[in-house]
C-alpha cells in the first residue's frame, strides 16, 4: 500500500499503459503510462512572457493568413498536439473518444459485444470471446477472423474503427461477419450489445498442483479477481498447490493500484515501487502489506516484449525482492509516468509527470526487465492463453520452462490443458 503521506488526496492513482493495441477492449493510444487522473487546478492564463506572446502571434497568423480557413477549435487542438508531441513520445492530447477509451481500460466497463481480438498478419483475429458476453452466446469462436461489421468490411490498418463500430448502446444490434477455418463462406452472427465487465484475470490448474494465472491488463477489479482465482484453483487442486505461474505476456498495463495489489499479493513486506517528479503529487511510494497469497510457494512470472509498465512494475518488484523467477523475453521498457488532466470541453491531456523505479532503484526506461531465464517464442501462435485459447500448454516453450524451474516435468502436464480444435 502507499505510504500514508506519499500521494496527494486530490489524485486518483492510476497507471495505464497501452502498447500497440489494447485489443477488443480499448483502442490504440500508443505507449503510455497514466499515474494520476485529476482535474487541473485553476491557473493564471495571462501570457506572462515574450515566448508565450510569440506562440499567440503564430496562432493568430495561421488563423488570419493561412491559405485555407481553419476552425478555431481545430487550430487550438493542433497547437496542443504540437506542444505535447515535442515533449516526449508519451505525452499527448486526448480527444473525447481517447479519453473515454482510457476510462474503459481502467474500469473494465463498456458496452459492446465482448470480443478480445488481435491484429495478426493484417487480419483481426478473435483471441477469445469473453465468457457469457454477447459474442460468445452468439457462437463466435477463438480463431475466427473478423471480416465485417454491419456488412462493412473491416480494415486491418484501422482496428480502432472496427472496435468502435462494435461498441454501442446496450440492447442495440450489430451483425458480425467472420471467416472460420474449414468453412467455405463467411459466417454472419447477429449480436445484441450489452454492458460488459471485463475480467482481467483468468486461472486454472496445471498438472493438478500448479496455478496458472493470466492477467490480461490491470483494472480496478484485478487485485480482487486475482484473489478469487487463486482461491478457486486451490479448492480444485486434489493434492494442494505446489506453486504458481503468473502470465503477464502482452499485458500492456493498467491501473497503478491494481499493479501494486498484484505484487502485494505475493509479498509480505517492503517497497514495491516508488516514483519521483517535480510536484509533490508525482512523488509516491507503495509498500507491501503482510500476507502472501501463496504462503511462500514457488512463483514464476512470464513476460515478453508486450509486457509494459504496470506489468513491469509487478515483474520488477517480484524479481528485486527475489520472490519470483522471471521467464521469457525482455519487457517493453516503459518507466515514465503520465497524469491525465481533463480539459474543459471533453478532452484531456496526458502529461509525463514522474518516473518510477523498482525496489532496487532500477529505472527500466528503454531497457525493460531482463528475465532470469530468457526463452524465445512468446508469439501469438505459440503462447498459451488458457483453455479458451487455441494453443496447447505443451506447445508454449516459455510456459514449459516456467514449469521446469518449479521442478515439474513439462511432459507430464495434465492432458486437460490440451486445447481441442475450436472449429
């Protein structure tokens, strides 16, 4: 938990990372970290220097003399984008839609069809329909390729548009066209949109004694969901748990408090992460509370290049505290923190305000977390995603190495983890 006086009460601590695509649940916002979400305080907006007057002169010149007339709102938005874009690759202007996407990624709530999709070789492929969601109830399967939404072909170069067209008011209908292996013509599914609560944690037993815990992203409910998953798996183990695997591969991040909760779940005490910045609110330290969800059982963490920010906080903390072995490929390397400051007409700015460090004082910016055991092969075609996926546990070399490090012969993995052909 955070030191009592380390975070200003006016901030809601949030850490959001989106690397590439937050697939099916939110849209691409670029690599980002959001440490706080608050209303910007009132400021004196008078132009106080010649430099600011110069900026005003440029805006006015463009407004009055550019070859084409530009709407004042568009001009101001462009100026904001230009200012933020010159600061660093993570600060940026968020329009109303981008701002809503961040809300969805942090709360896990949205209205749509409930599909987790990925972009593979220019195609939008279904990773898995969310359990109980409209797409699942309609019959869409893992491995299906999305080809149309309401008879309009999807564009692999514009997945944002496809995701947004699948969203909509609860109770409204949308028709999804998919291509399925072994079926000659595309299939069409009439789906009724509904409120979706994304479960970011899935879990199951491997080899009757090992918990497999996949965290897809970090939202407000992740810490609670993790505890429930471990409790359920423990109750299903005929011989009792002997260890666990925490899969953070391709996890782009999420809420800071959730990342702290996940690391805290496996630590008894000590620093988890700290941040530094110019303002007091950007300076924070989070510490583990007594109690280990696994009671000290062996733990391995799977990571790859798509594991970013909040995932790196968890991996870095567990590695530094020697609580877990990290297996896979070097993580993304995102060590700066952004604050989201809402603007008066619906958008927001995402501004880098601090940097974070692992318990040993490491900054992972540009370097990432280096695994204790480097194992290649974490691509979509070889990465196990649980029983609802299409890849067998035995085909996942990183998972196999994690099991080996915990003393289990990978060949003896329970046959129940072999995936049937979903087609």
